[in-house]
């Protein structure tokens, strides 16, 4: 375990994971973890991160930082969401912290507020970093509980730098969806107007790893500043939620296409701004 420590990336065969591993490998040693064959030309641990044997195998490596992307995603069952996203993340955090890793970036989701269910109504708009979890479905609940697990570890280890990034919908740059127009409120509606290009997601995660150490837990919205919307956001949101909560922020000149999620604190901390935006923002 001599030499420069590895940066661990779980979920390395996924859309974000593969692109992130390839980007990071140009500047540092990377250890990729994936349940499936990732086809990467660098050290890869073919394992399920929820398996105690996989966590034991991590002891063979010196890990200086980690990005945890592996998860069951939207539409998961309650049992799988709690087993993988909550209990599995707890086991991984315990293994990393016990072997001395002190910088960990966790991929949470904007769904942690609970918007995946059509009965969701935001407490405030734009939705702040500290919006409560109002989930009625398993995925949003599991991501919110994962953040609580992270807070538990941060209280135990005051020198631990833990960043939970509430990622929006991520799409490959070449396959970005059409801009969303006004329409009926359905499941995952906010996810349709909160989209980030893969290239921006990789850059964001890289910035998070390279930023000056900041011990403690931060939970941050990571949505681009502009909504992925074909029309003014106030009109879209009013069609879904009425005028409560107040939509005045989206009616101010120059703010008609602002994201429904407030990511200003993340932008201030990391200097991050999404580069791929809807046509109305160019």
C-alpha cells in the first residue's frame, strides 16, 4: 500500500462512473468498483459494494478519497432502497473511515426531497439545500436516509470531509432530452426540467475531489442554474402546484428560466457552473 493513495469510485460501469474514472485516471491512481464488467484499463474490483467480502478487499489498497456512485435507482423497491442505498452505504462508509479515508463524495439525488411522487408539494421554491424529505416512494426516502447516515459519520469523525451532492437527471451530452414544456403533473416531473450533461457532472465531481479540505458534512443541490424548460419556469410550476409556494422568484426579469433547485451555495463553494444549458440560456 505504498505510493500515492487511490481515489475509489463505486458504480464504475455506470454512465457517470465510467466517464469519471476515465477522467480521474489521467491525474491520479484510481480504484474502480463495479458489479459488472467495466472494461477499464486500470485497477478494477469486480464486486458488490454491499458484500462484506468486497469491503474486506478494499483493505488491500490505500484509499485517500472516494466517490460513491453505486446505488439502486428510481423505481426501486423499498427493501432494495434501504438495503443498498442506506445499509450498503453505511457499510462502505464504515470501511473507508476505519482505514483512514477522510474525503468522501456521495451521490445523493434531488429526489431526496420526495418529488418523485405526484402528490409532492415543495415547502419553498426554489427548493433549498435543507428542504425536508417528503418522500412517499422508496428511492427518495433511501437517498434522504443515506444523507442522515453520512451526518452520523460526520458527528463521529470531526475531521471527515463529507459532501452529499444532490445530483439532477444526468444525460450523455450527445443524447440530451428535448426541453420540457408545460404539461400535467406526473411522477418525477421536476426531474424533467432539472437536467445536467454528463460532461458537467464529471467536472463537478472532479472539482469536489480537488477542492480544499472542509471537514464536516455538506448536503448541496447540484442542479444547473437554468431549468431544462421550453417555457418560463413560473408557468410550468404554476400548472403543477398553483401559486403556493410563492413563484415570484421566477417572475423577476432575467430569472424566468432559473432552476427550481437553489444551487448557489455549491457554486460559491466549488466555483462550479454548468456549461451545457438549454438554448434559452445561451
